[in-house]
C-alpha cells in the first residue's frame, strides 16, 4: 500500500502540473495537444497566398444569362467592373508564379484558394500583401497562437505577437494554424466541413474589397490522395455575397471620373446606395458563375457560406434536386451573415437547373446561377 508520504508527493506533482498548465503559453499548449492527436508528427500543409489588386468584372459574359424574367430597371444600369483585392495562390515564397486553378474549381471565382486539411494537420500559410492597404488572414474554426490570429484588436499582447494582425503593403508574414479535433466534423456532421478565412484588419472594408476564401477540414483518415473526401465524388463551394462597393477600400478610386457615382452623393439615399450593391455568387451575378456540372447519381457535396453585410441573409435553393442538410431532406437552406453550412446531394434529374437565393431582392438583383446534371 502507498504510504501517506507517497500520496503527498503524488498530489504535489499533480498540483504543479495543473499550475504550470495555467501559465503555459498558448502556442506551446496547442502544439503539444496537436501532436497528441496525430500518430507521429502532424502533417504540415504549406500554402503561399498573396492579396493582389485586380480589376474584377461581376458579369464578364454579359447580363441575365439565366434568362429569368426580371422587373424593368429604373435609372442607369449599375457598373459591373471594379478594382478589388483578392487572395491568390503562388507556387513558392518568391511569389513570382501564380499556381493554376484546376478547371473543377474555376467556379470559386473571386474567392481565395481552397485550403484543405485533415484533423491532426498543421496549416502553414506564407502570406504576402501586394495591395496598398493593411490586410491579414484570419481563419474561422481552427486553433492558433495569438501571433497567428490575423485580427487587429486590443488584446494586451506585445507588438511582436501582433505583427500578423496588420501586415503592411509589400510585406510578408507566415501564419501557423492547427486543426485539432474540435475543428473537424462532429457526430452529426458530414465527413468534411467548411470554414472560412478572410482579412480582419478593418473587417467590413477588407471583405467588401474581396478578401475571403474557403477552408475544408475532413475527419482524420477520411480523404483520398488528392485531399477530397472518400465518400464524395464532386464538391462545390459557393459564397452568397452582397458586395457593398461603397464600403470597399477602392471606392474612391472606382468612382473617379464617373459622374453618376460621385462620392459627394449621399449614400444614405437608397437609390444611390443600390448602385453599389452587387448580389453575387462567388463574385458573379446574373448567371455568370462558371457552370457547375455533375453526373446523375454522383455524390455531390455543397459548401455554402455568406458574407458579413446586413443584407447577407440568404435562402439558397436548388431547382430539380434535393439535398440532405442537418440530417433532413430539403431543397432550400438558410444562411445568416458569416454562416457556413454543408449539404449533400445525389442528383437524379438530368438537365440544366437554376440555383439562386430565394430572397426576392437578391433574386432580382442577380444572385442566381445555373448547374447542370449530365446522364
């Protein structure tokens, strides 16, 4: 039998461990926990992503490509081309060569590159700011130390720990994000789930300027060699986003020389403000989203999310098919600002079908696209 002295020593050691755990720096604690969740060292997934200035056209192939009847437009037709900032992936840390986007992911449009990981992995992003304003990369759902949070606010941390919260123009910063169990699918989730990353310096302006992208996290050991879930044949990521160009960092630059959009006009006037609202799917309006194509009987997974504007309350609706969402059968789901959802579909009706937001103003504003089910 252990002696009283042995018990006292045991509890003293246990108490010391508890006390030390309270003061262990967050980064060390998270990394230690991460290593315990993996068999051996965690897999490190490396990305090179820059924030780049681009000229973005919300309707590059023309207007009303879905052919849905719409009310007559009052006043001048709104512009569809604006200077924006988007996340783009490069091949290495030199940031000299863009990494090509695979054809099956062309529908991502204005969204940044898809970041993939399994539970137990580590994501390392080398980020370069090629814009003319401060910006960052902030992930939802993942675990990170304060120096990799990518969000500017008063948290009492040292300047060294906050370098990634405001990356200056032309500078580079490396973020390290962990994927613990709580960042992966739970019991009622599908085998993979969606998180989002976005700039969080002045978040509303950053996101209205275009800086956002998807993260797909899969359960440990549930993916194919290419990173896609084993129980899925095809994936689509769609952001239902009302971009408010009057809240973009480039608003003044975008309106110079355009008398109809003078910055001295009152944006509190709904008729004026409406000219700067673009009701988009992945940055495209009125059917310009690249055609999302699948085959009858395939296992199709849809990852949907919304932007953060007050108008970003959406009801995505698929014509001709149904999906499984929250273990229920439906053909329409709901999104609130910055909400992320996953829905599974096995398409059974061949043809070209409408996919749109069922909020009337959004539908009329162009938040619609087409998808095709082949035999």
